[in-house]
């Protein structure tokens, strides 16, 4: 079994390296060191947990560095745009963390606007307004996750919102093969 794992890890590493080179990414060696660090985790639950944390941190940094939602007084740029155009009067604060279905903020939202759970699906989500501006995050487009998750795992992660990390990790492990147990 160990030999199969080593072969699969080598394939993941090589595919990631080729992907980074094809995309002309910066800091390829730094990124490949991170991939090696993930691959060193031999326990699959530990590996997915570590990878999950890395992806959450990556997306948090991405949104903060690029100021993608551009919050001002708790209101994102989409809601401010709608307010300026007099299109929508309900400029709820907290952006996508407000549920129009439940008519309330997400239960995991802290008073300072941060989240008390690491939900990768929520972190990947971008509204249509941001998508039109070119911001769209998919696991298959992030080098760290492109070859570590299969189609079913990626789909589960990308469309599971407002759930804690433990719930999502169970779903990831359940979807490791085509036959769900």
C-alpha cells in the first residue's frame, strides 16, 4: 500500500509542477515546497486537514490582500453599488454572510465580521458582481487543490456552505472513491 501511495504522491507532485510552469507562476519552488509538505503527511485525515487549513489561509490572504469585497462600514462594494444606483434599498451589512433565505446573518459570523468556523465553500464563494469583475475561485484553479481532490470532493467542498471544517472533512473522506459508503 505504501508503494502505491508513493507513486500517487509523485504523480500529484509532477502534475502540480507542470501546472505551475504552464501558468508561469511566481515562486514555483516555494509553492512546490508547500506541496511536498502536504505530501509528507502520510495519514490521509491529517493530510486533508492540513491541506484544508492551507487553502483557507490562502483564500483569506487573497481576499484581504486584494481587498476583493472592499467592505466600508460593514457594507461590501456590491451592496454599495446597488445603493448608489438606487437599485436595492436593503443594503444589509456583512455581504454574503447574510442569508436572504433565513433573513439573518450566518450563525458562525462574529461581531467583528470574522467567521468562527473554517468553511472552505464560503471562502471560495464570490457573488455575481465579483464574478463580472473577474473574481472567481474554483478548487481546480488553485495549485494546492487541483490534484489533491477528485471531482466529487471538489464539488462537495465548493457547494457546502456554513458548515464547520469537521463536517466538510468527513464529506471529503467519504468521497475519496467513486462509490460512496
